[in-house]
């Protein structure tokens, strides 16, 4: 196990030279449990890796176990042979067959993962920070319970966010503090209203608050902060990406608007992972969905279109009203990068 750990650290440093050795070791020691990394060897040489970090995501009213694909890479001399693409496909097959209907990632390049039918799930703009008068306060591990309260409040009207318990928030702070980052609490009348996490004390890596404008009341040295927006917002930038690995399982487990009582017949073409294609008759009633095989379909969807509908990330003019009624648009927010 120790030999493999060192091989993973070494390959991480080759694939991500902008990171430090300290961070590479932290990543492997805290995100790898011995079972959640797909590896490929040439004899005894590790030539490819793909971590599947275990997370819990709140999607359409249900918490799913979502493997988050990160730190995937191939030794330079083995690149150009589609090794990584093959590993991605195998990962999707494994996940789809093991009750993990959806997977996500923070891409190094959005267009690369679009070739594997990943769809951008969340968007943001940079919003200028106003200058307030209330003082910020440096915080740490003793403030985790307050941070979780703020985080959950911040996410309550959003979709596609990662559930965080005490251990997850503790690990997030350890990651921030590893190489000198800081955490700030925004307190008013003795109660935390929001918090800021920063790796370099110049740029905000994560901001959560009871309301988005809380930060404007405080005397901060930060110039701008990310604000999640819909995909058709002017100037919106792409963030996390997701793709569905098991259409039927996902449709039968998410929640639907309780007032909707209808039947949809449609096909989904997963051109990259063909086993995930199919013709579906979706019966929605009392907030639940039942799926059967359809003979005739009214709508023909690509896997990208279907992912947009399920995650609620689409333009209002993009889909028929029948589809939007069953899969209403929602504001997505996934702050985690790893």
C-alpha cells in the first residue's frame, strides 16, 4: 500500500506540477481510501490514475452518493493513445452498474470532458465586493458548527450541492490551512452571518452567507466574489460538470413537483456510453417517477440534453414546456473542487 501511495503522489506531481509536494501528499492521504482510485500499470509502472472521491450530493430533493472524478492523469510518454478516455468509459460503466447514477468533476478544460458527454452543471459571475465597516474575524476548527449552519442555509434554495458534515468541513479547513490559507468569519451581534475561505488571502476560494450581500457589510480586502447564476446569465462562466451513468435509476429516485401528474415518452442517446441509451416511458405522480420501456417516443434527447433537464441547468427556450414541467429549471451550486 505504501508503494502505491508513493506512486500516486509521484504521478500526481508529474500531472499537476503547479501543485506542491505537500499538497500532493495531503491529497493522496486524505482523498484516497485504498479503493477509490482507478489505476493502470505497464508492468510495475503506474501510467494512469483517476480518483473517485466519495461525496454526497443533493439533487432534486434526494441525497445521492456521487463519485467525484478528480486528479486524473497519464504519464507523458503514454499520452495520445486514448488511455485516459478508456479509463473514463470504464469508470462510467462501473458506476452505472453499482447504483451510482451520476458523477461529477471540476474540469481542467470543459471542452475535453464535453467529448465524453459531460455537461456544465453550475455557472457563476464575478461580483464586485462593496466596502463595509464591520470587522472580519479569523476563525478555525472551533467554528465548524457555525460554518455548517451557514453553509446549509446558503444552499437551501439551490440544487446540486455537496452535503457537508463535521468531518467534511474539518477536512476543508485543513486543506485551506495546509499552506497558509485563512478562514474569516463575518459576525454581527455575536452570530456568524457568513464565512470566507482563501488559499492566498487575495482571492476568495469559498464564500457562504445567510444572504449574498452579507459580505458588503464588512471591511474586507477582497475585491470580488463568485455569485452563482443561471446558464443564460450575461457573462456567466462555467464551473463544475456532471454526467449521468444510469438514466433509469436516476429518474426513479429523484423527486418531481408534487402538482405534476403526467406521462412522458422519450429516448436518450448516450453516444459515448451506449449501454446508457434507451427509450423511456416516465410516469410522474405525487412527486415520484416510475419508468418503463417505451415503444413510441415524443422527444428524442441526447445524453447532454437529458443531463441538462435532470440537473435543471438549461435556457428557458431550450426545451418543450412538457419537459420543463417535469424537470423545472433550478439554480445549481457545487462549491467543492475536489
